[in-house]
C-alpha cells in the first residue's frame, strides 16, 4: 500500500488555518512530499520485526503495486 506521510506539525498548522478561515467547503488533501510503501515504513520503524506485504487482488491491489499498476 502506498502512502505519503506528512509531519504532525504540518497537519496541525493546516488545521489551524482552516479552523480560523471562512468556510471553504471541500479543501484539497494533505500529503507529504514523497510516496512511500507502508511495508517499507513499517520495516524502517521496527527493523527487527518481519514485515510481509500481501498485495490485494484486482484494481485496488494494482493501484498500490508499482509492477501491477503498469499491467492494469
């Protein structure tokens, strides 16, 4: 699964801006600058633990797997 981690400080700052601003309806998503794989993030956080990545079948799984994305 892919993710774009973002610092809690950045999220908090954006939430404060939204809270004090005029109502805006739908706002853009927040995301970090780099796309990361969740399995790699989990492994980096706890290198002594074994991480097994199991891709989901179908279009949802292909969206998160770089090799299958090209085939989908």
